[in-house]
C-alpha cells in the first residue's frame, strides 16, 4: 500500500514538472463546461441575386451570413465599416497616428510582448504541488505588474489634477 501511495505521489509530481509549451496560470482548463461565448448567432440565410457570380469558396474563409463583431462595433461607435476594412489609416486619423508615433514605433511589438509574456508565465507557473493540483497562480504571477488604483488616484490629486471619485479602500 505504501509503495502505491509513493508511486502515485511521484507520478503527480512528475506531471507537475512537465514542461508544456504554454504555461497555464489560471488552471481552469480542467473544467469541461460548454463555452457559451463560442456560439455565435448567424444572420438569416439569403439567396444571392445571381448564382453565376458567387465567390469561390475559401477553406477557413468567412461565410456571408457569419457575424462580423468588429464591423458591428465600428458601426455602433459611429465609424465607417468600409474604412475599417481597407486596413489603412483614414486621412482624418493621420495626424493622430503621426503624433502617437513621434518617438518611434516597434513594428513587431505584438510578437515581442507575446514572447516576453510566455517567458514570464514559464518563470511564474507555480510550485510543483500547485501545478499538480491545478492551483490558480495567475494573480500572484502578475501581482508586481498590477496598478494600485488608490495610490495612482492620490498621486494625481496631490499633483492638483481634478479626479473623479473612487470606491472606498477595502483594506
């Protein structure tokens, strides 16, 4: 019986040490419930005006009745969907973009941040038993990067800036 317990404990510890490619800090993947956000309603089916001019099907491409949340958000905020689909910067926003980029930009910033975050998650995946038992270590891993909203509010108020009220401190 003792050998069985020791074997089970050793297996659990080895499973916790496994070097997976994408460290999980939230450890909610073991939960096998349906994802209600993965189901998107489609638009009503419609017949095209001319069946001879239908586009060629593209594997993995977009269906005409699939919702387009990005375009819907642009339209809801008063933007032009056609301008959003061109991929360029609208002329009305060119001055804003130039001002924001006045000190230079990094073209591959998304890839750089993704690689740095992956390395951070690998370093802060938790202890062996936390990994073995699926303990959520997300808050502890990112605690040093979190902003203290009350300290920031106090800093701005001391600088003389007008600030809105904030919820009382819980501590």
